[in-house]
C-alpha cells in the first residue's frame, strides 16, 4: 500500500533539546539568489542540506501552473532559540494577547508559551494516543474574545472527533481548560492517516482535514467522512451552502490532509501526504474530487483536480502544517525535514523553495502569530523536548 506514515520515523530521529525562532527578512533576492523561485528541477531529489538561509528546489509545478509569480520567497533568518520542553507538539494557535497555545499529541496536554516559558494548561479528556493518533489540531473560535472556545481534534478509543473547550483565565495570566463539549464525531481512526488539521475560515465556518484511515473506499464516497475536507458550523453541524446539501463534506478524494490555509483573496489551499510518491499542495474548490486513491499528483485525468505542486519524492516533503503570508505558502516537511516556501499568484503556484534542510528536524506545523512572526513547530520524538521555529519580518 505504499508509505502509510511519516510519523513512524519519529522514533528513529534524534533531536536536540532546543527550540528555534526564525524571522522572514524583507529581502527577496534576485533570480539567482537563495530564496528566489527558480525553474523546477524534477531530478533534484537528493535532499541536499543548504546552510542556514540557503535554499533548494526539488518539487514540480504541474503543466498549466505558473512558473513566475508576483512574489518570491523571503530569505529566512534565525533570530532566537527557545528551550521550552515540549513533547511531540502537533498544532499551535495564538490568543489575541500573543500567547501561543500548543497541543501535544501523545500526552494529550495543552501547553501555553508566553515570554519564553511553557506552562501546562490542562489535559484534554478522552484522548486515546497511538500511532499517528492523539491530540492533534487546535483552532480558536472567531469570537474567542467573548466565547473563549478552543477547538481540538483528537483520537478517542472509538473514532476521531472534535470538541470545543472553554479556555479560562485572565489575559496574560494562568490559563486552564474548562467545560468540554464534543461537537462532531464519527471520523474513522487507524494507526495512521488520521488527518487532524482544523481551522476557521474567513467565512466563520470550521474546516476539517481528515485522512482515509487506511480505508481506501472512503475518499471517493461523499457519504463517508474519511479522506475529506469538511466544513462545519461552530456547533458542529454541516455548514450552509456545502456542495452536497446537509452533508459536512466540502471536498473529497484526499489521502491525508495535514495543512489548511487561505490566501489574501480567500482561496483555500491544503497540503496532503501522498503514498510512496507525490506529496501535494492543492487549491481547494467546493465539491471537487482530488483523486485519491484513483490517482496522485497531477496526471491530468478528466473530472479530477490536479495538485498545484507535486513533490515526486516523499523524502523531500511529507508536508504538514501550512500558512500563507504575503503571497507565499509555507509548509513544514516531516520526512523532508525542511521548510518549503511556495510563491502563489491567484490560482497558480510557482516553484517551491526549501530552507533549513536537515537543520532542525521534522517540521510539523506553521502558524502566523499576532505580531506577524511565523512559528514552526518541530516534531522530533525526543523524550523530553520538541523543536520550535519562529519566523517573522
């Protein structure tokens, strides 16, 4: 069946006990400079390790995609290192005051990070860790300032589900997990392919990336929840206007969606694990079929949507968390152990550029903080620590 998991390799990867913060400088370089999109080179799959700030390109943009976009990836710069003692962090979100809130997959704990210190907020009840399952994605309610809801995607003993949890405490003070309400359940679970990314869109609805949970019949079945992007109300009902009526499914034919982000024009993009080949960055449109398990990548099959970017070698990518900043899509690579930057222009994607290859280990999530910096979680299976990267202007 090909590559089931990028997470299996966690036990084999050593990790240093530190966390790193990055900044994106204002420099974009020239066509020959590190950090600038260049002509795709599909044969460049060696996974070379550039020096800090250096870049490599080893992905393809399908025929019809733009090779030249209005923006170029900015040159990252390391500005700070943190050592906060996280263990297998999976997702990070930010409170209005800038406090980072992080999920730990296996411990089921939620941690807050403020002023360079990590504090345990609490443990999410009902989490059943194992394999790629556990406490996964987090999202904040669009009305968090008044309703204080923190949303969590997690694996239970029977399924994958979403709960919303009251996050109590004063701004800048000690936080705690309060009332917990499961709002959506029934997403199939397995040792791998559990999806797990959740995020509120510009329309105020909750988008959910699910995996096929090793059930290859599910992604093409619009009545099944596996291998989909779902769109829900904050209460967990199918959102109005969904393409299949009173049904949570927004798009289908996915294998294992790991990242969700919107560009400045409100277009939804998603990163997705391929099997032994063809990791993907997709532009998502409602009701569309992205092909799995019939096809992967961009084969030009009628009725199926091609990926905008394809990484032919999964050792270069296994793209997880996704964030879009100033026309650049940033995604952390797990097996590839690098930060990918993809310039976007409208509905097209330019040439991906890789930074920090092999320098900071497996990169799990990428998220923009209120101050404009970009945080990148590292997920290295160290018993005591996980790496955090932060980037900003």
